C-alpha cells in the first residue's frame, strides 16, 4: 500500500491551526473573496524588489546599479501584475529606495549565499505516512559570526514585537540547520525615521526548542489533520472568527443556518480559487509576478 504524503508550508499549516473550517474552504472547497488584499500585493512588490537587489549584489554588481534595477522592477511589477494605484506603487518605491540606502553598508558586509531559496525536507515518516515541509527563504547570509543564517523580509504599517514562536521562523531555522534567524522589518510609516522603521531583529533557537516544535507539528498533522481528512469533518474555531479587528472572510458562511443557506452564500459571494500548488510556494517572487502578468494578459484577450 502506498504511503500517504502530506506536504505543508507554514502559511497552510498556520491556517489549519487557526481554524479547520477556514482551511477547508480555502484548500478543499477552493473558494475565496475576489481580489487580493492591498497589503499582500504591496508585500509582493517589496519581495520582488529585494530579490532583484540582493541577487544583483550577489552577482557582484555595485550598490547603485543593484538599487536602480530593484526599483525599476518594483514599478514594472506594480503596474503589470497588481491592482494597486499609482500612489501606493510610488510609496513602495520611495520606502524601498530609503531602505536600500539605509542598509547600504550593512548589506555589503556579509556574504549572500542564496536569494529566495526554495526548500523541502522530510519531517516525519512511518509505515503509512510521510510529512514534508516546504517553503522559500528570502535571504541566506554568512559572515564571520553566523553561517547560513536565514533572513525573512516583513513589510508592516504598525510597530510590533517580533517573537520566535512564529512557525515560519522555526521552520526556516530547521530547513537551514541554523540556530539563528534575522527578521528584516520594512516599515511604511511616514512619520518615523529610517532607524525607527527599518529594524533587523535576530532570533536564537536552541536544538531542544526546535525539536519540541517539530514534535508539535507532527502531532498536529498526524492527529488533527489526518482526522479531519479521514472523517471529512472540519470544525469551526469560533475564537478565530474575529481577530485583530478583522473578520474572517468566511464568517458569513459559518454564520448561516443550515447547509442550503451556507451553499447559497458560497455560490453568491465567493469565487473559485486555484488549488494550492507547492511549486508556486517555491518559485521566486519574479517568477510569480511573471505568472500573474501572463494570467492577466490571457484574461484580457478572452474578454
């Protein structure tokens, strides 16, 4: 009998932990709201800019050429592959230009090992099941103190404290075999000075801490997730319906009485979304941008 292969990235894992019903709507029933959140599209522009910038530095190009190429790519990507208006695209360009200048010396002081490095590793295997974790690390660097250290870019509007409980951070540490990770915060606040909004926080992970995390992930997927799949029962987690002043996109479905009412909501208020694709998670930001561009061009030609 063939083994069951479970393949998760941390965004998919976090969604399952947040609410099994929400996970079911997104990854099994394949529905979602039209359009992408503005912050998500803006974050994509920051990532594609950083991909170009750090890859250019890795290839031996100078700071000015690298920054100019990155900013040009941000503008191109913003126009051809997002629904953002020009003001937001221009704001993104201004912030990233300021960011590159602020970290100019620091970014040339370490060795860039990899840019947007995909990974997949076997977390667990028994006679029946294999569990793989996958993802893509924004940057991997080395210097005279830290070897193969992952760095994760995070754009944000409001200041927040970085903690090491984040599943994505722990997954990256395990994937690279590193006990350290730097969270690279890129702030969009207009009133703050560069040193107040461009912050790099180093997190430390010891082997016992990471082993505990691995066992927790294994237990969740082997018990809770496989239980949902086997029984085709995806419970609602009502404590996650409204968090951080934001209501779950599937709230109105769960708030409906009875299956006919839920199905009516699904068919009237939601669109079909693409199946989660592990290869897309592992693609570089520039490739994802190109895919979105082609999709939009095809959609226009079919109108």
